[in-house]
């Protein structure tokens, strides 16, 4: 998918990534960080829930990449407590959200793109499916 297909000028670009443990969700986020010229090393936010990175590549409309791992969350109210709505409504943000199924229907009010990552037949092979919503 191209940036023009992902960017939403009225809200953040929200990518919901689903896949088993070890499927490559954080690896995909690291690749996105490389494209956006993020200087920091992107690591899994499992224990801190969310990490924010400043983008350097001005060819893209986003100024921030927000990487969230909801594995330890129990429902949508957990995101409301983190004031997540503010980030979701800012078009300067590209948000990569792992384990969206943990927060129920929280993202129903936003335009999102779902990314499903499945293990392939070979050890390093992955099958990636994109679903625009």
C-alpha cells in the first residue's frame, strides 16, 4: 500500500496489526521506522504499553510514529485512561497498534487498516494481508 492510500487528513493513520507471538509485528514496525527515518531503535512496547518516535523523513505527512502493544490491556477503557483519543485524532500521527483485539471495538469510530501477519511454511516466511476498514 502507498502512503496516499493510508493517510487520513482528518485523523491519525491507524494500522492495526494482528498476529501470533513472534509473527513479526514489531519487525514490521521497525521497517516502517526505517522508511520514516526514525533515529531511535524501535523496540517492543509490551511493558510500557506505548512508545512515541519522531519521524525525520519529510516526504511523508507524519511527524510521529506511535507504537502501541495492547497485549497487557483488558478493554477499551484502558486506552481512554491513556488519553489515546487525542493521538487518534491527530493527522500528524501514524499509529501502529499491536493486539487490537484486546480493546474490543475501540477503533470502530476511526478509519483503520488491518494488517494480519501469519507464519508461512518456511521459518522466516510470513504471509501479510491488508484489510482497509
